[in-house]
C-alpha cells in the first residue's frame, strides 16, 4: 500500500557558520599598527642615543677645555717659577759679589799700599786687577833692570808670592822708548785673627741685711 504525504515539508533552519577568525583587513591593520609602534620605538631609541652621545661629546669638550685652562695656568705658574729662580740666582750672584768685594776690601787696600811702597822710580802701572787669588799687573819701565828691581821688591813682601813675568815688549811713544810688561803675582791673604770668646757677664749677687 502506497502512502503519499501531501503536507508541505517542514522548512529546516539553516544557520550560517560563525567565522572563527578576524577578517583579513583587521589582521593587516593590526600588523601595520605593530610595525608603526616598533618603528616609533626604534626612532625614539635612536633619538635618545643621539642625544646621549651629544651630551657625552659636550661633556668631553668641557673636560678638554677645563684641562686646557688648567694647563695654561700651570704653564703660567711654571714660567713665574722660572722667573723667580732667575731673579733668585741673580740676587745670590749679587750678594756673593758684594760679599767678595767686602771681604777683599781690606786686602785690596793692603795690595795697593804694598805696590806703592815697592815700585821703583821710572816704573809705572797701566792696569791692575785682582780675582781674589792672583794679581795681574800691566805697566811700563824705562829699562829691564827696573822691571827686575820691581819683581825683587814684590817678592820681598809677605803679601805676594813668586812673581811670574809674562812678557816685556819695547814700545815707543812721542819719541820716548820704554818697555811694556805683563806679570802675575799670587796674593797671600793674611790670616784673620780668631774672634775672642766673649766672657759672660757676672750677675750681681744680692746682699741681705740681718
């Protein structure tokens, strides 16, 4: 037996599948925003590194300028020290010269006195210098015998040692012929008397009355 269902078939509800993932455009936008963020972070990092390097360079320049200034100051101080050393050396030289002249003052007076007393007639001095040990004499005489007498007279003095006659040359001036001589004479400095010790002053004793 055949049955025929003349009723309308029940309509079945068809549901569209819900997409499980994001659309392609949203994914691309997300990737672009992430790339932009990374680029910005990289740019900020580079900018920070640049400013940090610039700050370090400025700091190094300031340190170099400060070191150069200190170097210039040190050079000025060194130059001043050298100048003071030169002034000190010159002052010490002047003090030594004054001390030497003061020490040789008495002996110089004695040397000139001895020469004046022992120089013969017709013998004269042209130059005389004393370096503290040796007397250099340049003079003239009318004969070699007078030069020999002058040497003998000097060597008899306790102030002079052995005379060394360097040369004797004949000269002529105004029709007058004479001999020009040069000699050196060691000077024997007299020993200075030792300073006497000063006796201490006696302190007065106080007397008491009974």
